[in-house]
């Protein structure tokens, strides 16, 4: 992957001497979710959001419709930048994607210092909802209930039409992510964060991440709804940075 192609996927490439935290947004979301996050981490931890096709500056590109192909692309993107300490984070669909990426990198001997997930069911748990194949009006109504898609997008049909392909693609991939065989285990710790009033992912599904790491799995309930950190990212980043402290040392 050349420099220009890498920049499309990774607007903020890791700087030397930092621990990059590669971040993945929820379904249909983009790098703007992480805009203020650098203000809440120490200088030696760098927020590196990953820009997926079909949203924000990449809105004109077709969204990913193959999980395996997407993970292969992300592995090729991250592997050259993961020769030192690094970490992965994802919210909801982004958590599922970050987990699959962590497994792929581990197969290459590149083990993150931490996998942090929030608002996410454990990989073997069935999704509590399935909306990817709903007709247009019902799909939009479900998006409205979840509260993840901006109201301005949902209220303007022409604008919503631009976002629907990436939203459907993300939910299709996420709803298909259910492990039915032996559960793979990471060699890094997992930090699971969950909103105390999350109306999308039940807490019992989030607590079942235990067993996906041989290095321990910590569950932390945070005050708030599904995106409990939307008003104050430090709610999520304080414990995440603390978990990375050994890597910083």
C-alpha cells in the first residue's frame, strides 16, 4: 500500500515515539467521532482513527461488503505501523472489526498491548436486533431509534440516500459476525466498556467478552447511554490510557 492510499485509510499516521491507538467507529460512523480525542490523552499516546470507505471524505466510494477482504486490507495497512507498541479500539460494529483485526495481526506475530471495545456484544453472541435487510422506511426508523445517525441526515431523504449504502453494509457485516465454533483468544488484555443505560447492546452480552483473551478481560460500566462518551471522551479514555500505562513505560 503506497503513501497516498495509506493516507485515505489513515489520516493521522503514527508518529515515532508514540503508542498509536487505531480507532474504529460504529456502523456508518467516521473519523469525526474521534476529533477531540487527542485532547484527552498524553502526548505519547496518539489517536489514529481509521477512515473506512463510504462515509465522510470517502462517501463517494463503495462501502466494504466483504469482512474478510476488509480485514485483509486493514491488516496490510496496520502491520507496517505496528512494529512497536500499539493498541486497538472500536465501538459497536467498530469493536467487532477491531477484534477481527487483532486476531489477524496476532497471526503475524503483531500483538497489540490492548484491545479496548465499547458498546459491543461478545463475538459469539447473537445480535439483539437485525435491521440490515429491512425495507427503506423501517431501516430508517430503526436508525432513528438507535440515535447513531445524525437527525439532519435522517430528516432529508436525499441526504439519507447517500448514507444508506454504508449503513446497510456495516450492519450486514456486523450482524453476520457470530462465532459458532471454538472461541479464538488474543494474547493481549481486553478492556470492555459499557454504558449503564445502553438500550442497544444489553450488558449481559457485553460481559461475555471474558474468555477471548489469555491475558485477562476487564469490564467497566460507565454512566451513560450507548455512546456514553459522546459529550466527554475522557470517560472512556481515562481507563483506556491507564490500561496502556505499562506500554507507555
